[in-house]
C-alpha cells in the first residue's frame, strides 16, 4: 500500500507520535488499570487531566491570568450560538466581519439572539480581508466577531484588528496553535479542536473574566461560559476523550518547540505550495489576495476559471500516490491542501512534486 499523506481540512491529520501515545494509554490510563473511556469525570484521574490540558494551553499561548480556559461540547458551531448567548445582552447588538463561509454562518446564528451589524459589505466571492479603514464598526456593539482563518475559502487575517475597546471575539478553529497570538488583544478566542489541536466534539474557549456573567436567560447551562467556568468545565460529562487528545496534541506541539516552531513550519509549508502556484504561468491559480492567503488551508484551481475535468484528473492521480482529501469544499470546488501542524514538510514536498509533474504533463 502506498504511504498516505492526508491533506484533509478536518477532521485532520494528527501527529503520528500522538497515535503511539494514545495506543499505549488506551486501555490503562495513567496506571489506573482502566481506559479513560470508562473513567468517571469526577475522579482525581480526570481532574488531573482537566488541569493538565488547561495548563498546556496556558503555557503555549501565554494566556494571562485574567482569562478562563474552558472546554465545551458542541464543537465550533456550538460556539456560534454560545458567543451571542453569552455576550450580546451587553448592548443587544454585535458586529460581524464576514470574510468567508464560517464567519457567515456565525453571523447567521447570532441573528437569532440579537441585532447583527455586518461590518464589511456582503459578497459571494471571498478572496481577502477588506482593509480595516473600510470597516463599518458600531461603537455600541457588544463585541466584534472575526474568523481568523476561513477554512473553506483560505482567507487568513495577517493582523489583529483595532476595535477601539469593543471586545474582539475570534473563531480560530482552523489556525489555533499555528503561531503565537497576543491573547490580551482578544475578549474571547474559541475553536473546534479537529483541525490543528485534536479531534471533533470539543471546543476550546479562552474568555476574559470581565466578559462573564452576561449570558441571556435562555442560554442552556452547557453553553453558558460562566456556569462552565464555575464548574471548571465539568458541569456535565465532558467530551473527555476529545479533551485528552487535545492535551496530548498540545504537549506534542510543546515538544516540537512550541508555537514559534509551528509558525516557522507553517510558513515553510505554505510557501512551497504558493510559490509553485505563482511560478506555474497560470496553470494553477490561487484566488486569495496575497496578504490574506491562509497558511493552513490553500485552495487553488487549475486555470483561473477552474478546469473541472483536469481538476478531477488531478485528484485521481493524487489519490493514486497517497495524497488524499485534496478536494476543495463543495461550496467552492477546485482543490484545497490543508497544511496543519501535523502535516510534515516532506509531505508538502511530495504534493508539490506531484503538482509539478501534473503541470508538465498537461500544460502542452
Ligand atoms: N469555524 C471554522 C473556521 C471551521 O472551519 C469549522 C469547521 N470546519 C467550524 C467553525 C465548525 O466547527 P464544528 O464542525 O466543530 O462545529
């Protein structure tokens, strides 16, 4: 069997070393004689793990002491509802910067709970982050929501917006822990774990303490950050295994050299692909503006308009070589290479080699 290189957008590749650890620990967790899968969430064993995972998040991102680190079930989209339910009551209105499919979904969800102001004009072609000088921010907003990396469209913020004191809330689902972030510039950072930091089902939420205690009365307790914080993320049975995997992935990141190392590798991997696209004389085409190109999800087409027949052939040939899950999201078509932390430079080199060969064969 050919060696598989997984470029999927999520659930995405986990580091091989983490699988070794999971295998080792699966049926006898930390000498308890049983699996974590059958351990009560009220045991000292789980309490220790709960603290251990919070601690590694705090170390990696240098999270200041006035921020809570929470684990919630319901993944990224659970937080699309939790964000307005926990924050919008402050003024009844919220600002959303829509730069792709996921922030669009977040804004749509928020409309159920209050007034949503769209900060940049709606579009159906997401190819960059509009310059902040053009944004229509509402000084009365309860918060400003951004998605720092749009997984479908491959649009990534290369700056932290200045929201003039209005709390900034960021969905980092697909670039969490890919680089250092100044947490103090944000009111809330959240994300589903299944791309860069683990597996699906759990969301990691980092929230500034002064933003707690504003949940709408209708907010379910399991999405209420204040209730979750009071219960140290063990209000009900948490997605324990997903939290455990997150911890092991984050400890792996630490052993690799932390977020500076992840950022260095992310730049290297993304540059390999984007440079090849730029040097392909238009054979490959990346639609996103250069300053907003994602280092995690690289969508591209064959030809500016997208030659679907050739793209199909590209994907088939890629699979035959073990380069899998490269199909673009159904919303945008084309090809998308996700180069998360666990994807190695060598794997990206294998992809780039294939891209070169494919071009040579088809550009005559
Ligand atoms: N935000 C972003 C940026 C995402 O990429 C995704 C999932 N692809 C989500 C939110 C939703 O995450 P979940 O599927 O865990 O609800």
